[in-house]
């Protein structure tokens, strides 16, 4: 298992795409439960603001995370950034 961060932000994706994967306060608990329910994920956190959405997870690989996020909006792959292990930690504290 590895630490992963997967996300998009105001520098990587247009506003209409960011809006489709923004989770408001009411939707956040169900979205996080769904993410944590993936067989490939042992731990997860979901950060969602108007300018970015990021998934932090301990997971087998980043594909399951990308697939999960893609269920909320089509065409994300070209706009996502993915970091693992030390690069994920650097991204978090940047």
C-alpha cells in the first residue's frame, strides 16, 4: 500500500470541471464513506473547496482513486495530478 494524492485545482482544470467534482458539506460524508469503501483503499481523506478537490489515501494504486473520482465527472484524466509516497507528502506540505 502507498500514500496517494490525486486531485485537480484552479491551475490544472477549468472551472466547469472543478464545479462537477466539488463536494459541498452535505455531500461530503457520503462521498468520503464511498471512497473509504473501495476495496483498494484502507484510509482516505477528501479535501474539496471551490478551487480544488484532492483525495489523500492509503491505497494499492492511484487507478482506483481516479476511477472513483471519474464517476462524478467525465473527462478528468487530462486534468488530474497524481503523487505517491514522498511526492504526496511534499505536495501536502507545499
